[in-house]
């Protein structure tokens, strides 16, 4: 399972990269706004900086919602760096644009996916990645993990090439469940990745090892 970090914060991206387990980055307009990135040139420059840190796929989301606008914006993003994946919303013109990008060899991440039906359309259009949002489904008292399970089953059944990129991850259990189900990728906030490190018995065991070592070495 690939690990992406879900942020536009350069320090967090560097920290995740330095850990040695990072396979890529996803961003969205909210995450870019959180970093105060505004204006087309600043946005493009920020993606260049992310690509300079990470040797892996970097999802850059379009703002346009009409076919021509998505294509224009997506082509400009894709031209920035070979690792850029154009992130396109799950809307009618988005699906048309994904099909267009697919025929041109431009890789895409279909975002804002909340149903198996949407997942089927994105796969048929040739999306490289599909982003179902686990946390936001959980937020409305449905089960986000059921959605991942359903999509992985359908994609395996038909041999669709689109990779399931589980998004809107809120905690380490989401990551572990995605691994059990067989999601291809998880995109996570850095704190959810770091939380995977933690186990009280590791901390207790390490403290004991170090104390025992000190007893005979001081
Ligand atoms: C990923 O591609 C999405 O942009 C992101 O995971 C959304 O997460 P959120 O629901 O925590 O905002």
C-alpha cells in the first residue's frame, strides 16, 4: 500500500519524506488556502516546491468546473513536472476531462467520490487514481470503510486499472483498515501516519532496555 501525505505544508511534507516511507502528496484548494497560497503563479510555484521535495506523485487540483476550463488548467499543472497528477472533481465535465486527459497520457485523480457508482464512472473514464472520502462519510454516520470495501471489490472483479486512493483519513485505524481491505493508496494527515508508530508496550520496553543497559554501563 502506498502512503501519500495529505497536505500542502512544505515542512510536513519534508518531515514525512525524511521518514523514508512517503510515496506521494495530495493537496486540495482548502489545503492550499490553509498555507495562504493564492494566485495562479504562486500556486504553480508551490507545486514546483512540493515536487522538489518528493520523488512521487503529487496531486494538484483544478479549480475550474467546466470541461474547457478543467482541460486548460489541468494541462498547465501537468506541464509543471512529470510527477504531477491532475486532480479533477467527480462531476459530469470532470469525467469528460478525465477521459480527455487519459487519451493524452495525462494522469488524473478523481476526487470527491462518495459512492460506488461514481467510482465505476471514474474507472471507465480512465482515472489513474480514485479518491473516496472516508472521514466525510463517517461524519454523516455512514461507514466510510464500507465504501472502500465496495469499490475495491468492484475494481478487482472487473480488473479496472484505476487505483483506489483512500482519502479523508482521520486516524491510524482508518489506515490499518484500508490495508486490510486492500486499498492501493492512503493519503493521510502527517499526524495519522506518525500515530502508527505508537504503542505503549514499545515505550515501556524501550525504557526498560535502556535502564538495564545503564545499570551495567555507568
Ligand atoms: C484528499 O485528496 C482530500 O483532499 C482530503 O483527504 C480531504 O480530507 P478531509 O475530509 O479531512 O478534508
